[in-house]
């Protein structure tokens, strides 16, 4: 498999350091849920239901705060937007080991609302640094970096929380989160492409705008105000695919644990999850290198279809093998949705849009685990895989049906079939595939479009 796309992306100034910092900065955030669970159960002597409530409150806070934090990045710039997050992360996680259960609920809500937007900032930086034709490889690289963080963070959190203490683990999260925020502020990656064209005055005004020497020094131009995120059907479809994909992934995570406990092989949990994550890494590596990938909807369809039968594995050793096909599509579907977001919104609104993308990811996680849990409790571990896999398939089919219905008039023309196919590519080039498809079938439209669809669009 050629690795040239990745070499080109990593050769872009700033990408290598941003990717490495993104991996390290995400580690404490990926450890938060498991450390909180151990702390509530062992440190506060509460049950797993109470631990789940704490994690859910933090998740809700993150889902609500993510778009707002992204909007602040658009309006204030990176450093000013991150400063409140750095202060909040340090204060909340430093105080959390010493709080009672009720106080911990309030603290984690604040942590979710004001938490460091590492995932948003990293993908905003990549979108600004990398030319559009290289974004597939850049976002695939970032998706693989996320997998590395998720393999390292929870494992380190569990080791420290169980072998030392949960107090030390929570204080470690406080320190590393603050350091991550400071490092991002020091590096200050761009959130907008430097070549973004300014809004030019009309030609006749520009020609007549001779300098007035009596008017005094010119006032500096005001910075452009952030654009609003255009809430279009295509954007809503991408966000729905994002949420549905994490429903499948979160449900799979719970189902793996339940399946191995049901087969009396809990010791294989680490191996199965590691193989699953490794398959995702391989899938992301291949997806980012191919010249043209699948649409987010098609990738979600494949992810759901390959997840549903995983529970039929007779024991843990077979489970190691059956998670591989579905794992190969985890990073690609995340990459596809991230890229679609960058293609569907103006650059000046990209921070808020990536915040909504983060909220969709969080919402899917919050829904997927309980959905699988209910199926497991009522039927068995195999049903957890089945219900989230079928849910992914049904949502993907519904999305494809909506796209077909919306593009029905275009399909009736001579170039209709090809236009509909391109319209389903949620993100295309600098505009969107759907817009290009309409141009192709409209009277007097330009000739054939040569831009390859970027399907990995929806992104720590």
C-alpha cells in the first residue's frame, strides 16, 4: 500500500507537531471515564449505577458545551478561547478527589461544559494547514491518532487508579490536562487557512479609492465576524451518521465485555479490544491512502452490517477474529464524517461546526451503551452486537433513501443517475457533491466535474 499521501501530509509545516500534540493531549481525556468509574466505586463506595450517572453527567456537559467552545474559537481565536478551559480543567480535576458524590456531579458537569476542546482544535488545525486534496489522508491520520490515545489513556488510568489510588489518578488528569492546554496555546495552530481570500470591494470603488492625506491615519480593518453554521439537510445527515456510528461503537464496547464475561473469559477483554483498535488503525491507514473512498452513509451501512453478527462468536478466541472486519471501518467512518463537515460549512464557522460534530459523537456514545445494555440484560450478550449493528444499518438505509428521494428529479434527466451518485458524496471538493450534481443537470450548467468526492467527511 503506498504511503505517499501520509508522507506529503506530514511534510506540511506544523502537521507533524500538531498530530503528536493531539495524541498526547487526548490521553487524559480518554482516561477520565474509567478513572471516574473506579473512583466512585472504590473511593466513594458507591455502585456502578452511581458511577454511570457521573460519567453520563460529564457526557451531557460535553455534548452541550462542545458547539459553544467551538464558536468561541471562531470568535476569539485559539488562545483566548482555550484559557477558560485550562483554568476549569485544573480547578475541577484538582478538587474532584476531595468532593462528595453530589459535589462530584456538579464538578464533572462543569468539566464537560468547559473542557479543553482537543478534538475540535486538532481537526480545525489540520483543516487549516492541509490543502483540501490532502484532507482525507490528514483526517485519516488523526483518526488513527485517536485510536492510539484511546489505547493508552484508559489503560494508564486503570493502572494508576488501581495500583496507586484514584486520588493520584484524578490529580494526574488535572496536571496533564492543564499541560495539554498550555501546549496548545503555545503552539497556537491556525484555525483558518492563511490563503483564505478577503472580501474585496467592488472594482469601481477600489479604483476610485485614492488615499486621502487629510483624513488622518487609516483605521485598522476589523476582523471578520464568524459566519453562522448553515443548517442544511446534508449537514444534518452527516451529524446523524456521526451519532449513529458512535452508537455502534459504544454498543460494541459494552457487548465485548458482556460477551467475554458470559463465556467466562474476562481475561481476554484487553486482547479483544486491542485487536479491535488495531483493525481500526489499519482501516484508517488504508482509507486515507486510497484515491477515493466511500460515502459516510455507505461506511455506516458496512459498519452496522459487520457488527451485527459479531455476537455469534462461540467463545472469546473467535471473538478476537470476528471484531476485525467491523474494526476496519471504525476509523474510516470517523474520517469521512470529519471531512464532510469541513466541506459543508464556511471556514469561519468551522469551529462551531466541529463542535457540533463532537456533540454528535458524544450523543452517540451516550445512547449506544444503554441501548446495548438493555438488549444484553433482556436477551444475552449476542443481542448487544445485534441491536446496535441493526440500528446502524437501518439509519444508513434511511439516510440513503432520503438522499434518493431528494435527488429524484435529477435522476430523471439524462445525467441523473451519475448526478445522484455524486450527490450522495456528502462532501466534495471546495463545495459539496450535491451542489455540483445540481449544476451538472441544470440547463446551461458547466461540463463534467473532475473533482473527486471526499467521503470521509463528517473528527478528539
